[in-house]
C-alpha cells in the first residue's frame, strides 16, 4: 500500500506540474461551453508575481482520446476519459469522475520559485458544479475529505480524513484546483479559476504562453545554467561541445531578447510540437538574428543517400560565420594548457576565417549503418573551391602547432594527412588519419598516458574490464569539387564518400516515400533540419541493418518572413511518427 501511495502521489504531482507548465495559453471559456455559474461571480485578479507560463488544454477528453490512440497497446487499459484519469491520479473516488467536465479547458499557471528551484504550478480542472463536487467528497458515509475554507481566497481546501493526499486540492467556483502544496494552491489558484477563464481559447490540443519577463529571467537563467554545465572549469567548452559553442552562445543572446514565446502540441495520426518566438522591438540580438538568418528549402537534405538513417541540414550566412570565428577560436584555444600564444591564435583564426569565407551557405550530413558499423558523411556548398582547399590544408597544419600537438599527445592521439586513392571518383581525394599512439593504451607509469578512471572512480576502464577497445585509428576522407565539399568518416569512409557523391545522380533520400512525406511540410524558411529513423537506427546498432519500421522524427527551426512591419518570428517544430511513440511507450513500460 505504501508503494502504491507513493506511485500515486508522484503521478499526481507530475500531472499538476507538467500539465500546469505545458497545458496552454490564456483562456478557458470557449463558445458554447457549459454555463459556469459558480465562477461567473468571481471577478478576475491580477497575474501573480513571477509568472513563468500560462497553460491550457482546450478539450481534455478529445485530447486524451487522441493520446491513447497514438500510444496504442497498453494505453487501452488506461481510463477512457480525462475525468476518470484525473480521479485516479489524484486519489479521488471514481464516482466523482462524471463530475469532471472533459469538454471544458483545463488551465494551468506557473511562477518562478523564490529559491531558484523548479517553478511552482497550479492546475484548474473544470467540474460541472463546484458545490456538488465538494459535497460528494465531504459528506455521507463515503466521505474522504473535509472542506476547510480559506478566508482570503474563498477556496474550499480539501483535507483528507485519513492519511495524506498526493497533492493539495481545493475548489473555487467550478474549478477543482491542484497544486503541489497548499501554499501554491492559495497563491496561484485564484488566478487560474478567476482570470484565465476569460481569455480566448487556442485551437491546438495543448498550448503554452511564455511572457517576456520569464524569457529574460528564469528561462534564460535555466538555459545558461545548462550550458555552463557543458563547459570546462575555466569557462571554455569541453571538446565535445566546441562545435556547438558559437551557436549556443548566439541562441542564449536571442532567448533573452524575445518579447514572448509560444509552445503548442497537435495530435492526429502523429504528434506535432511547435515553438515560436517573437523578437522585442528595438533591433536587439533576436531581431538582428531573425533578419540575418539564412533560410531555404530542404533540398540539400533530400539529396543525401537513400540509406541515411540520420540527416541534418544547417544554413548560415557568411556574415554570421565571420562573427562566430573569434568564439570558435576561443573555444579551440580552451583545449590547450595555458594561454594560446598570439602567433598561434592568429594562425588558427586566419585558417578558420578563410575556410568560413570559402564555403557556401549550407551543409548537410548523414549517417548510415552496414553490417560492420556506422559511417557519417557530409556535403557542403562551396563558394571558392581553390580557397577552400588551401584553408583546409592550413587548418590541418594547426595540429602541428606545439600547443595543439601537446594537447593531442596528452589524449594519446596523432593526426596525419595525405592523398588517398579512391577509384571511380572524380577529383583529388585526401585522407586525414587520427591514430592512437602506442602510449595511449599503456598502463600508468610505463611511459604511456595516465590511465583514465572508470565509472566507479577506480582505474578499471572498459579496457581493463575486458570490453572491446575503440579502433586504433579513424580515417576521414574528403573531396572538394565545384559542386560541393564531400567528406566521410567512420567504419567505411570510402563507401561513405562514394555514397554521398553518387546520391546526386543516384538513389536519394528524397525518393524514400516516408522521408519525403515527413520532410515535405517544412517549406522554404528552414535554417536547421534534422530527420532521424529511430527504429531502424536502433535495429542497425543491434546488428540488424535494414530492419525496423520506418518512423521518421523530424526536428527543424527557422524564421517566418516579416509581415506588416513585424520582425521575422523564430519557429521550431518536432514531428514524431506514431510508430516511434508506440515503441517509446513500449520500452518505457518494460521498466
């Protein structure tokens, strides 16, 4: 019984917080909704201090039915109505489920916590008659609660007669209010039940409005904190985060310069998540970024090889790349010990700047699997072929600079470059080889690199435990032509390079029906797009290439064009196929 109670309490708290944070926008009263006599006499109240988000689920019953259909399988065993689901999660008698009105919006609001913890939230669930609902819970032989009126807010707090409730409950007007604590219920409940029902109902299944104060305050703070955790102790990004450093720093600057943001979810045969952000007036970082953002269609992604299980497209302008050069130099300089000398820093910056100027405004990459393992490949637009070839050679030459050479030696790595013979490909194919030095795998004290600590803090890493070692060398092959920079790395870079070059005249991703259908809605305002076949990817990693159902997941971002004097608005979207949702639910149920 204790474990069941704990699970119920956790689920109920999750319902209150998650729906409160991700359930909707500004209103509750929809045209034709049932009369709300109890709440009609309650005048609106001001928004609570530190408001982070207003959330709203317009049609609880209909949305819950769509969710059950999408998940399938074991979801059929869950309650069939939103009212029965809420009663079960909140520890209420199932007899009151019919009193919960699944045709009227569920509302939620969240505020910033004073101690910097997760936001405090309250949820409002519409009931057909608030007074009758309280009576059913507090009167008669089956009563489970007592009603304790709060004089300041007129909320009827529901206190359990026996044991403890998984969450704080109360009724105000015709709304059942849910929060994690009674204090949250009292401070947020009046706004949810008295003010939010007056606003317009959005059309989506789920909607969240995030105001300016939240974006430039707690939201930005949380995002920056997450980025700081990815950085080294001296503030420079760790090696794995170096390529993302300039992009993330730019995104953080834009986040704090948004007037508002909106998140929506639409469920049909698949799930569609949308996020949009409107820049502040005044020409700040967000306005500048939206105007300068390089956007276009999805064609470079569709031109990747047909067997790609992952595809990515990134667009950027020359001016944006130039602005990011110093940040990238700083990030790479952070990988060496001490300060990078001025001469080496200048050489590194010149090489990066030249490569940035010479390439075009987009690159696309993909990942394929064969029986032996993964191979990644890239195709990028080329602006100046000769300059790009020279700048790549200069970049590779920086690996021989003493500070970077020492950093590679500490990691037990050696880099070499040269020509590669790859028949049937037009152009000068070149090879870059990353090799582990002999000392990299030697025990500490035997002239090799110090042994790395294992996950338990000891010195028994994967090698010591008998696990398979990583390859002793990795090769990257690349080719620069007028129609693109092509590169491949992984298990079979030769096959990968042939594949990405040959896709321009051969089998392309755009000819795969499921991929074409998934990518077609993206339009022509794309700055970033990612498509993944998760089920086929998992099957390939399990040694079954070609197996697995097709279930594309698409993530994309861009900027809508300016209209009526308004700046271009940022947008992002995620579209998840039903088969992927069902498999995720199945795997989750297994644990």
